[in-house]
């Protein structure tokens, strides 16, 4: 790791392609009847997308920009589904024209809009109904991100159609421009309790039957979400994937038997622990009993610990053999007190300026979720370790990039 950093400088995201490939293989093995869709929001770096496609994944997209990237990287549109509670007409049109397998509609109004747009472009819109089930994750079911942060169904929600409103569906399905492909349910992210995933699978299978009874229409596809979490805290255990897969496979076996496309969509499970965010210590400080390790990478590049209030393990990478013994706050260079990437981090006694600090589990929602322009630092580089080689995935930004798409006020510069 220190060798890589000496070549590319800091701050840098380093991803391990081997870990991503093994996570993907483990999911495929545990859920053999399911197509694995990669949720691009977790990490939409082009090289990662290419890796996912090469591994055989499909894509779950959530914006026109992600559709553009999916197309550029060469995902087969029939392996792409488009979810999101606020798709614009333009995005819907682009998705119809691109021929994605399903647009996951999240309201009846969106169905109405799709009817209109599909007429305009003369191509039918294939849709999956995203349902907001009446039950969701139980109170205890969340992983480290906590029950509040990452729930998307089972209560009032901006996502999906409340399942009790399904009665209103009939009038839309008769429309010539609409082709019902299937259903989609996404309950929550960061689930580490297998029983919760199974309960979600059961709810999804029940909802599929319900929709089929209501519409008299056999569904082509069922996307049961996923939400598989990754441990962040020592007391958390990883999901036992083979055991979980067996239980979920059993629930969907009747659908599989008759040829329904089954889908699981995953972001963090595939990429989170394949990534490390590495920055360099610029300053060490003691202030009124509190120690600070100040690095050249901050929440502008890795916002997640602050935004989602989740702990990421932190290590001084060039001192892994030294026992961590001093409590410190690891912070970035930004002029804001919230720029703390690690609270109560134990670092070795000898930690020094220029040491390298690694934040773990940075492969998901790192680069993609951070306000890169806040305080106008150049954007960090991204590299991928592939078969023992270090491959550049994204160059470090330059100062000049900060002017991209901007115009000065006339007469001021
Ligand atoms: C609809 C949908 N699918 C998939 C994901 C990916 O979640 P994760 O990265 O936890 O797998 C999300 C996350 O927000 C989502 O909203």
C-alpha cells in the first residue's frame, strides 16, 4: 500500500479488483437463481463499472447520468433497471429509448408520465412497480448505519407505491404504452441480520403473488432489492452468505421454476471493503487534552463518516506493526469543525508527519457521495489493484478543473 502511494501521491482511493471479484462470485454462488445488479450509486468510477460488467453483473441505475455511464461502459440495456423517486421526463425518455429492461415506477403519476412519453417517442415503456410494503425492517434489524438512516420502505416513504394503493393500478395497465415487467422492493440498506433479509424476501414474494392476482398477469421479473450490509464495528458479524442464499432461494423457487427473472441489487456488499481511502499526515496537534491527526484528505473526499454517522476503521498504514495506543481524532484539512473522518481512533505512539492514514470500507459511497469541490482542493485520484498491478482509474484533479463550466462575471477578471 505504501508503495502504491509513493507512486500516486495522496489523497487517493485504492480499490482491490480481486476483492470485488470474490464478493461478486460469492453472491453468485449463494444466489445462483438471481441476476446480480450492481447499484452504481455506491461507486460509479468508470473502471469499477467496467469491472462489474466484465464480471457479468447488470446495473441498477438511479439517474440519467448513471444511464449514460452504463451505456458508455457497455452494459446490455436489458440488464439495466432504473429506480429513483424523482426521474425527470428527459430521464424517462432516455431510459425508454435506451431500452432498459425496466423503469421502476415509484408513483402512479410517474406511470402517467411514462404513458405520455412512450406515446411521444413511439416506444412502449417497460416498467416494474416499486412497492412500499406496509411492513419494513424490524427495529433491531439495522446494521451499523442504524435503523434510521437507510430505511426506504415499511412506513411513509418517498420511494415506491404504497402497497395498499395497488387498487388504483388497473387503469394504467390498460394503456398501450405501458408494459408491466415486474415488481421491485427495496426495504433498507446495510442489513446485517439474515432474518431481516429473509423477511424482506418473503414480503417480496407475497407482493409478487398479490400483484399477479390483481392484474391477472404473470410477472416477468422480481427484484427483491438486497440491502446486504458490511460490518463496520468490531461487534458486528458479516452475513453468512451461503446460508442466507439457501433460505432466499427457497422462497423464490416457485418463481424460478416458471422462468421469472430474479434480481438482487447490491452496491456496498460488492465494493465497500475493497476500497481504502489513503491520505497523508500534514499536522499533529494536541489541544487541551485532545489529540488531532490532520491529514491532506478530509470529508470533502470521504464524507460518509460524518454524513451517515458511521464509524470507519482507520489505521496508520506504515505502522501496522506498532500497537495503537493513543486516542486521536483523525481530521482533514478543511476549515470546518465537522471535518473529522475518524473519532476516537487509536494510533501508534510514534505516529509522525508524512505517515499514511487509511480509512477502510471506502469502496462504497466514498468518492461518489462526497462534496469534492468544498474548499476547492483538487479531487483525489483513484487506482485499482488488478492482478498485482496498479492501474490508474481516475487522475487527480488539477487546480484548473475548478474553473470547469464556470464563466466569470463580465468585467471582473
Ligand atoms: C433502490 C436501491 N437499490 C440499491 C441500493 C444499494 O444499496 P447498497 O449499497 O446498500 O447495496 C440503494 C441504496 O440507496 C437503493 O436505493
